């Protein structure tokens, strides 16, 4: 089984995030790090390999991003991936979810994986759906928010929490699975693995290498446009009352709740 | 009220636990050429200089193996744990990167205008003429957190391995020769138990080990004891708490202040002051620095800075602004007499703040650290060229002792001490020292460890303002702004006695800028003379103050702690 | 002139999910601005009157594909893609929830469409829809427009209110759709299994958050009683989880979960920023704390300075009484 782990480089969670008022895009300055949600995907791949149920021939980390995204790949390799693929091209800058999903699908196509794993969301885009977009392009079945996954020959048995409770779903491979946080506890890379990461093969690809049509990616190829950024509606510091007569206070609270239809 | 000193309650800490032989099987040990502990100015200057020299030494480079130079840094990035003023003397940058112009350094501006004020509760009196030790013309205002990132990038481009999120927990010594360091474990819980994803550290063997650990000096201080090479005086520290503000009106000069809110009386022993530096057109930084030998258990440097901001002069500088950064860190203040008696032992060298190479009166240490790192690199190459198995790096010691580091620190060797006589007498003596370039009063003015000073519950906190969330802030909000998002069950790396007299507990509670220490609510008002101390280790920003005041900061899990961007 | 298509999720008993009903209501509201109509897609065995009854929420038409299985996204992508393409529909709108995300995403790929998720509000501008979504942990709101049709809007949980604005039944049309090969590769084994232990506070509409002000572990029963009366769940701050008063799975904040319920009732919570970032997007924040200087009073909608030990039991009683009546 060949597993591709999609990873993304995102601003570190501790960096105060901001939108650039000029470009209206995420200010991707400051410290960058491997998207913590993706570490669960890599861990899931490693557990499949170590579990011994199926033979995992290769775990490949794949990312789309600017030059610096290679760091995320080094980290992924330090966590256990055998090699990595870096799709990078100026033409991809400013791609929205639709364009990104398409581009990632094209680079994954060139790898022909049996299983694609990724984290449930990215720290910066907060989009949650890239996996499902990629899956449709690849014509593979897909599930997101998977928190339990058992692999057997040619198929997966997955659990996730959906609208009405926990669903158990069987999926035939090849498939695209986004894993939820609760699925596993990612390992720490060993110092040996960190030091050896840069020596593992890293293939850099451009849009032309994987057959991406330029007019379907980048800011110009995107189907959504950011029209404006605003601070959220000012949360007015509301009313503050002092409890003198508790019965009265409680009456006021109940009336307040009722007004807002919170006592339905 | 009884007066009690923290040193009477030593922490459960044994430096010998952090020195020993490698424990991994031989084929499991990792090998590097040179192991540099600490990705700060000293360590990164050393790494950069090594890579520069190795470019012309292909034979030696080969002998150093697959990883000729490795920098071990406990923060998430080099710079994540760096904090300083700072007005950097340019000499070391010039030496390290002769082909670069200052405009290519990560600087804000060259210092052209500076001033010193004596603060009272309501006034700011300019001191004219300015005390000479504060003159910064020709220096460059920088953020050391940014400098760290800059130097790390250069080092990595040149081929050094920068291993972030990694601590050096133990010094590997065999037959009294330093052979490398052991990295810290990951994946333990608060009590130290192994979690599901536990990953043990590794023995990292090196031909040369350079300790550039900064003010915390974890391995350095353990080594000073083991090799019996501590300085004549014990090391002392000052705690600095700093904020970065976005402001509409740029600040045009470098400012230092003395006086308020420090109290002048000798019994308070409050030595320190503030700094306010411009950071380009749109930001400025301000910090409060206090010697940790104060005696009032309720002194809180964090809250003194908040109080300071309410002064009309300071308020006006911050008008219309917004706080965008915060951090805290100690600085070694023992000076010349507290430097180790030897800076090198077989296999190892100590550079920078870890060796106390800080000139407190002029507030300089960054360029000394970098120069020391450069000397270490040169000594290593010189020695290993002659004999690749040599462990003799005494050339490093000779370089430092014959350099400006030794000279400058010697000149100001007694300048901190007079202030135990109070502000005015101290100030007068210190001025005399500066003018006479250290000749008067001469000799060696003894120093005591900070923890030896007796603490009592006083009135320092009376002046601290209630945080308003706009100009003044509370500790938890500050910790948040430092970028600290350490997991709640991170191992407790703070070693203190947990049941101590109220005065000691209060000292720690007030001192810590990150609200790590708590006295249980039930015990706060009940009049007991001895109380428990809770430790919220995940708040810790690793400033190091606890080590000065009766406890000991050991290494946290690699990657934990603040993520300073621009302090 | 753009029609808006909504997917309505239902459980095995045929009851429609309220986020879906909210989405239909929203689509109906918006359709008047885009000059089109709101229609709905349902799959599986949906009774005629149930489908037609969606007209109550403003749906003009319901497309029903009985053969497509309910509960998994990809077959529904096939159905909606066909309906959108056959009828030239301009927008697809989803209420919050897992399936909405997955179907919306599939349509994005299938129809090469723009998609916005976690949408908290939608407005009409010149006959076109603009979606508003918060970003960067709710510290900014971004307005997103669509370059071409169709545009896909995936709402945040509870973002769209249910409005019974419709008059009369919706027209029900059965459609036949050939499912894609990969849509048949996932099969539901068990659907909607309830698992008691793990209360997922992230989905709760009402949360009572307990902090150190509760005083001791046993006092969490006050929070539990209040939560029960409101039909909500109990959450906790880092400080009390640290002290072992309540489980980590209920911790809200920087190192815990992030929630945005309709009501967050903070009791004995100081409101330190480490906690605030985990609940600041709650629609309504009510705080009870005896310290008038507690930071929480700066960002709550209703603050009560008082003794929670006195207030909470009476409040619980009053709410139970009101609901009982």
C-alpha cells in the first residue's frame, strides 16, 4: 500500500495572525510550522505501517506551497515519511479552496496512492474540506473527521461523529481520508530522524510537471474573491447588574434568556 | 515580621544529575563535529564563524562527519526565547559579516539621540550631563529575537544544522573530558511519567562542545560545580520585563530612567531602572529591570512596569498605542568577579551570558557573546586542524582574557555593588568608578547571592495599578502575548521546595512575571506562617528568576515556552 | 436571476435536521433578493408529505432521489450536481454540519465552483450573494463573492435561523441519478450510534462553563443542574481541570476546545484571555462572578456581580418552572 500524506505549512499557532489589509490575504509572515492537524495524518500512516495488517511500501509527504513549505516536508519526514514532494509555483499563489483542491489532486495523481491522509483542517485557512475536493477530482471515495480507522486488505473501516451520533463506514481503497484530532496522539520525532530529514529525497514539481492548467489555479483561476475584511461586529460590553435581591436578579436573568429565545 | 532568606530553603536539585557518561548503546549515539548548546547570539555567531572557516578546510570538514556543526536550541525557533533591550555595539556583526552593511542587519535604527531621566512619582528630570555609561551613539537598536532568526538563517544557509525544539539536558563527560550532550526527553506528563508518545532523548557525541545557554546556564552552572571553576563571586541576576507597543507618534530617542518606581532606601535594596527604545517609525519598546536582591517579598517587576506606565511622561509616549508584545528574562549581573575562573575544560567552552559576559552599567552583552562565539569557533578550528582528536581549547580562554570582554568587564567590576548602599550613595560611587575607569575605589567589592537576602512582606504592591486592559495588564494576559501555548500537562521543570514560610512563597508569587507560583486560596488569608506553593509550570516563560531567588529552573520539554517575535 | 438549492438532511425516522431547516429558511429569504427561488434536495425514502412540508420554510420545489442513500456525502454530490446543472441553479447552500461540508466540497470539485465555509451570514448585493465568514479565530470577518456560477455556501453550525415563511406545499419532483463509480465505494455500516461517555461540548447549543469561583469540586453540581434545566452541557476552565474538578474533555480555551454556542453561561470564571479565546464567539455570554473587576465583565452580554452559590440554585429553579409552565 502506498500512502500519501497531504501536509501544509501554516503560521505557528502562537503567532498573532492577521490579514494584510493591502492584499486582503492572510499575512503569512512570522514563524511557520507543520500544520499540527496534519501530524495526526502522518501518525495514522505510521500506525498502519507499524500495525502490520497491510504492507506499506511507501509513505510520501506531499505539500503545495511557497519555497519555505519545504520545512513542513522536513518535519513530516522526521515523523516517518520516506520521501516528500513539493508542488511549488508562482502560478499557484492566491489559490482558493477550489483551485487548491484541483492542484493537489493533480500532483497526487502523479503519485497514484492507495490511500491519501490529511488532517481535518488547517490552522490558517480553517477550511475543513480540501480532502473532499481532492477526492472528487481523483474519483476516490472519501470521509472526513475520521477518529478511528482499521485497515484490512483493500478496505478501511472508519468511525466518525456525524450529525446524529457515531457512524461506522466501510470504504474501499483507494480512498481519501481526513482524520480528526482524536484519532491518535502524534509521536515526537527522534533527534536522529530530525537530523536525517534533509537527506531524504525531496522532489520539487511545478504546475507543468503534473499537468495543472494555469487558468484553473492562482488568484486569477480562483472562483471566489475576497471583497473585504472587517473587524467583527463590536461586542458591546453588555449590561452588568449587581445582585442585591436574588429573586429579582433571577427574574431579570430569566427574562433576558427568554427574550433571546434561549428557553425554548 | 520575621525576616527569612530563600537560600534557607534550597530546591530539590543536584547538579550531578546533569553530568555523566553517555547511556545509549554505542551504535545508537548520534555524532556531530561541534555541538553548540543554545541558538542565541553566542551560539549562532560560533556556528556562522565555524561554517565560514570550514569552507576553506575541506579535510577538517570531512573529519567532522556528516553533521559538522549542530546548534541545539530549546525554543521553537532561534529567537523564540531571546529577549533584550537592545542597543547593540556593532563590532561583532562587523567581524562576523564584514561584507554586510548595517542596513542589511535586522536593525531598527542607529542611535543618534539618547537621554537619561531621574523619575519621581510625577516628574521626569533629565540628567544632564548624561551618565556616560548610558551613551549609545554609534550603536544600533535591535530586537534580539529577530537577531536570533537572522543569524540562524545565515548559519543554516551556510550548512549548519539548527535543531530547534531540542534541549540539552545533560553534559556527557567521560574521564573528566566533555564528549557531548544528551538531549531531553519528550512526552512526559507533569509528574514526569512517560505518556503514550514518549520519546527518549539521545546522546549527541561531539569533538567540541560549546555552551552558549544564556542566562539560564543549565549545563554551564552544573559544569562550574563539577569542575570547580566557579568565579570568585556567586552569580547574581536582574529581572527584566518588557513590552512592545505600536504607537502613532514615533519615539525619537533612546531613553533610560532611574529612580521611581524603585525605592531609594538601602533596606529595600532596589536596584534597577527602565529603558524605552524606538523600534522604527511605528513601534517602541519599554522595559523595567530590577536586581533580584531586593528584600520586599511583594515586589513584582511585572507590576512595577504597569505602574511605571501610569506616569504622565510615559503615558504620553504610549498615547493612542496598543501593546503588541511582551516578554521577561533575567540578565546576569555579577560582572567580572562572577565570571568562571576558567572558561574552558577539556572538550568544552562556555560563551556569552552563560559565562556572565555582561556589562551591567552599560547594559551590554550581545556583542560580547558574539565575540566569544567567534573566538570559540576560531579556537576549535585551530586546535582540531592540528589534531582532530584534541580536546584542548585553551586558545579560546586566552583570546577572551586578552580581549575587550575581559577589559570592559574588569573596568566595571565593582559598579553594581555600591547600590546596596542605596540610590544616592550608590550612584555617586558608581559615577566615580566610571570616570576613573574602574581605578577608584578599586579592589574587589564582594557580592552575595540574591537568595541570601532576607525577605519580608512590605508595601511594594501598594502602588501597583489594577489592570485596565488598555494601558495596564495582568500577568495571564502578558503570558498569552508571549506566544506561550505550552500543553497543560507538560512536565514540571521548576524545582522548589513546596512548603515554605509565607514570606518566601510570597516572594516567588510576586516575583514571577508569568504567574507560575500560587498560594492555595484557602491558605491566603488564614494567617498560617508556612504555606504550600502550587506550580503552574505551563505558564513559565523561562526567564530564570526562580534560580536567583531560591529555586532552580531546569530544562523544560523542547519547544515549550514563549515564541517571542520581536522583543 | 439565481435559484438557490439547499440540501436537507434527515435521520432514519424522517425528521429533518434543524440546521437544514435553517438553511432552507435562509435560502428562501435570499432568493427574493436574487430573483430566483429556493429549492431543496432530499435523498432516500422521504414521504410525500414530509417533502412537500418543506414548503413551510419557504422551499418552492423539492427534488427527491429515492435511490441515493442518506448519510454519506458522495452520492448526494452526484444528485445535487445533476440538479444544479439540469436546472441552471446559481447557488448551493448548506446548513452547518459534517455532511454539508463534504457535499459542498464535492460539488466544488465537480462543478469547478467557488466555496465558502463557516459562513455566519449571507447578503444580497446587486442580485448576487455575498458570504461573510469569520477567520483567524474569529478576529476578523471576510466578505466573499463568487466569480462564476454556481457558488457554494456552507454555513457554520446554527448560523441560519429557522423561519416558517412559506405559504403552502412545495412541489415534489422525483429525479433519477446515475451515481458515480466512487460514490458506491463507501457503505454505511452503523448510523447515528449514541455513545454516552464523551459529551461533545463543541456541538452543544448551550454551555455552562464553570471556573474556580465555584469554590470546590462538588459545587460543579450547581453547574450541572443549571445546564440540565437549560438543556445544555457543562464545560470547564483550565484552572479547575488542573485542580482535578472536571475532566479535560470539557476544557475550553487556548489549550482546550473552542466553542461558539448560542449561550455560554460563565459561572465563577474570571475571563482570563486563555479562556476567552475558546468561547468569545458565543452568541450570548452571561457571566456570574462575585468580583466586579473580573475581565469577563468586559466582554459578556449580561454580567451579574453576585454570589453564584445564592444565584445558581434559584436560577435553575426558575428556569425549570418557566419551562414546565
